[in-house]
């Protein structure tokens, strides 16, 4: 089983999605805060943006959907949990192993040497890499125009799964948006759990409802109670 989660899983923990009106994303030009070019032009603005996101994530708590997926992972072997989210709520909800394809807000990356380490709550432009000393510290986040992490591992899991489940994701951002077709092409059944179907006919089955209600109910059904 491969489970892909998106922003909808963490929304009920108080973390905004791309499309929230008045949310954090809407107050910034994404080309300025979520691209390598934006970081090169104005690293201070980028650090400010991710400092706000990091504070929001660290102050949030895992919800019933995170805990239910951790329960499923603990009870069943062969469950691969992939997330587009950069928060650590899956881990704090009890998940054993999570593939963060878009990086993690709690990690820092040296743009000069590639070293990664635990990020402080507040990052600054002058922060030096603890290995090479370069003042090129950035959040360990996959920005627009960059290749998502762990793609070989994810594609291998999709090729071998019997069931692909997408939870709380819009289905509009590639390559994750193409995972359902990839899994279906290998013969897997497909399930979407979302507030509403992202695109009619893409999945074999759709369960509509908020993640904190729909995900625990689905997991209970899978585990028999």
C-alpha cells in the first residue's frame, strides 16, 4: 500500500493549504519565496517566509488523521507513507517512517556543499554551514523548478503496490499528481480521500469528508475496527 498525503491532512491542525484565502501563501509572491531564483534575489524575504511557516508547524499538533495513519502503519506491514507536506506532524503523530518528497521545514540545507542538519526555529541569512562554513544556508525545501526528493524510491513503491491512496491533495502538482496513473498502470486499486473529488473518474473509489473524520473511519475499516 502506498499512501500519499497533501496539505489537506494538516489543514485541521491549523496549517494552511496553497489555496486558503487570506492564508500565509496568499500574502507572498511564490516566485519570490519558493524558487531558487527568489532566494538568490532576496534571501532575507525567503528566510522570513519559512521562519513563519516553521513557527506555525512547530506550534501545531498532529490530528486524528495523522494518528490514524500511524496506527495503520504500525498494524500492517508494507505501508509506504509519502507526503507532500513539509511539516513533521506525521512523525509526531506516531508514524515510523515518512518519505518527505518536498523536504522538511525542520531541516536546513547548505546550498554550497549540500550538507543537511536540524534547523533552528529561526534561520537568518548570515547562518553558516557547520561543515563548510559557507553563508549559503537555506531551508531544506524542494522549491518550484527543483526535483522532488526520493523519486526512485517512490516510483519503486508505486510499481509494487496493490492499493494507492491519495489523501488531502489537490492532484494538480506534478509529479505527485501523476502517481495515481502510475499505480493504476501497474494494476493497483486507487482510492482518494478528500473534501471532494479532485477530478471525477481518476480514482476507482472516492471518500469525501474532512481528513480527521474520513481517514480514521477508513483505517478502522481496513483494520477491522
